[in-house]
């Protein structure tokens, strides 16, 4: 985008991208982040890259990132192809016109985060060097996937203490975060000061928010029978996206904000795209609206 406006887009399944993007491009999405679950499977990345690039070029949009979300540290069960999928996406990212490959770190199943760091260093030390050779950056989503510091089976990159350990283990410039406020808010972390501190390691932003019911937290705590937080589509949650975009722009962020839908408890099912298009227009307003030139 001209004038350093972050593009606003959405997530699309990599398997469905050729079918879905032509149906939703009319709404004004400016970027698309393509995602695969655990494996790229039988998808022909060369052919898909060409077809998707041609499709998005018609509207002036871009592919912002491609990613695989599984556990590459264990390769167990349905994750047996996750590591190889990381390698394939790194090798083919240029065919999609992107320099970002994203996903989960994985973790040693049901062990504390610090016990995953040696395996993380082994696996992503190699992947990050492979990516650097091809001009690609690696970005980890900050989702806990139901895990904690002590236990889990998907991802260690959901806490800033873990980020310190990860980036010390693999101290390369092309490894960073795919950040969103939602995943911090569900842990009752304030996302604004966190973003200000970590913004230079943020390579990609997911447009997903949260609503925290502080009245429930104060009366029942976070381990009671009542839900105290909900994932939300931007525009319906608690985050100040004007502040988020301001922090990104002050730091010279050149990436996109791609809406991660399919989580909002209200704008779902037949209201899914209603919610996403609202979020698209809301985030465009938060970045300042359309560019208006100054008088000569």
C-alpha cells in the first residue's frame, strides 16, 4: 500500500484459496494469509502459487503469508508431515509473492516450555537458516492452543518469557512473531504495552480481538464454571486498534493485518462474512481511512 498504510486482509485456507478468494475479493480485502492445518498434503504449491497470485493481482491484493499449523517438534501422529511442510512452504514462498512463513513452534508434549527449547533450537535453527538463504522470514503465532507453561501439545510461543528464550536460542533477524491482541488478553495480559515492547519482532498481525468479562473474573475468577473471555472479530472486542496501528506505524511496520475469523461467538455461521466485512471496514477506519493528499 502507498503511504505506509498497513493492508487489511483475511485468512484463507490454503487448500481452498483458489475457490474462496474470487468469492470474497469484491468486499475489498487487500491481502490474504494462506493457512494449512498440520500438512500441505497433496497441494501442488507451484500450481497453487501461480493461480493464487494471478487471482489476487486482479484486485491489487497480495498474499501476505503462507503457513502450516501443527507440531513440528514431535512429528507424532497427524503431525508427521508438519516439519516437511514448513520446508516446502519456505522453498515455495516466493511463488506466492510473500516472504513470510508462519505457524506454531510445536512443543514437547505435556512438558514445561523450557524443556522444549533444545528441540526448538535444533529444528528452527535449521529452518530459520534455510529461510534466510531464500529471503524468507519465520513468524510464530502467539496462540496457546489450550496450553500453559507447564503442559500443552502445540505451541510454546504464547508468553513473552518464552519469546525471550526462543529468540536467545535462535538469535537470527528473520525469526519473529505473528502477533494478535486476543491471545494475550485470554491470559489477562495487556496487549498495548506488550506490543510497544515487542513491535520490532512482529512480522505479521492477525486481526482478532477479545472481550474480557471483568465482572465474572472478579466474582468467579478464571477457573470457575463461567466463561470470562471470548475471542472476537475486530470491531466487537475490547482492543483499541487505533492504538495498535499507531504503534505499528511508529515502528515502521511494513506488514499486513489479516482478520482471523471463525471464532466470534455472535458473528458466526451465516453472519461470518458480515462480521469479517465489518472488521475490514473498521480496521481501515482505524488506520486513518483512505489516503487524502495534501493541497499543493
